[in-house]
């Protein structure tokens, strides 16, 4: 008995062979990714450095500006302190346009105080101001130095400003010319006052006056009193809207 034997042969899949082209593509891709990462890293590092440099420059600029403002404020404060010190140590007021031949200055001062409404005469040292020997017929200012450092001087000047009634005929001269009283302001205060008076003339300020040797202003009738510490301070106030 013949037995048929079926022999089936299976086709086997050939072994995959490596493809050099594919391997190069993968290697190139890996290299490209590596290069891209390096490039991105360098770009990020540059952006960070540029950003930090920009922030650093901004901070430096702000610090320089703050330092400049602080230096200016300190300078203004020092000038104001010095001006106040000079005002405190200066107790003088000066009078002008009165004559001096055979005069009794203390008697004149008593008359002036009576005209200004004093009930008692303040203690003062009173004398003529002249660097050269006095000449008959010329007018020399009179210096008043009050015993009380600042209050009496300010009170005397305030009474004078309020009335402005001192004249030569009150002390025996045949003339009704006025006697003028001036505060002995510091150079800084005089500079501030002169500029403030010009601003008032231009209509930029409503009032300019001194208080305890310090120049004060009012921008309008309703506005408050502003003490001025420096010319820059005055300019800032004037140009404020």
C-alpha cells in the first residue's frame, strides 16, 4: 500500500539585512537633534545673559537717578539748615534814610516802638553802619540787634510791615520821608526772595513774605503757605500745574 506523503515546504522569511542608508539617517538625525539642542541652549543662554544685562542696566540707571535725587535733596537740606542757622544767629534789622548829626539812636528807637504800638521797648544794641568815617550830610544805615535771638526781631519787622508808618518827622527832622526797615536775610534767602518777587510780578505767585528768616509764598489767595528751602524748590512750586 502506497502511502502518499505530502511534503509541504514553508517559505521562510529571509533574514533582514542591515541598511547602511537607514543607519546613516538615524545617526544624522541624532546629530541634528544634538546640534539643535546645543544651538537652543546657546540661544537661551544668550537671551538670559542679554535679559540680565538689560535688567542690570535698568537697575543701575534707576539707582543713579535715585542717587542724584538724593544728593540734590541732601544739598538742598544742607543749604536750608545753613540758612536757618544763619537766620537764628542773625538778630539784626537795618533802617535807612535817617540822619545822624547830634542824634540819640536809642531815643529814636523808643519813638519808633511807640509808633509801632509797643507797650515797652525791646532791648537792642543800636548803631550806625559804616566801614569808613562818617561824613556829615550822608545817610548811613542803622543796625538793630535784639537781645532775644529771633522773636523780637520778627515781631518788630512784622509791626513795621503791617503799618509802614515810620517817618523822619517823628524823630524831629523837617521831612516826612519814610524810614525803611529791612530784614537782615541770608544770601540764600535774599536770592529766593528776589526770584519769588519776580514770579509774583509775573502773576505766578499771590504773595511773598519772610517768616523767621525763611522765605514763604502763596500761589493763590486760598492756597496754604509754603516755606521755600532753595531756588530749585521755588522753581518746582512755580511750574507745578
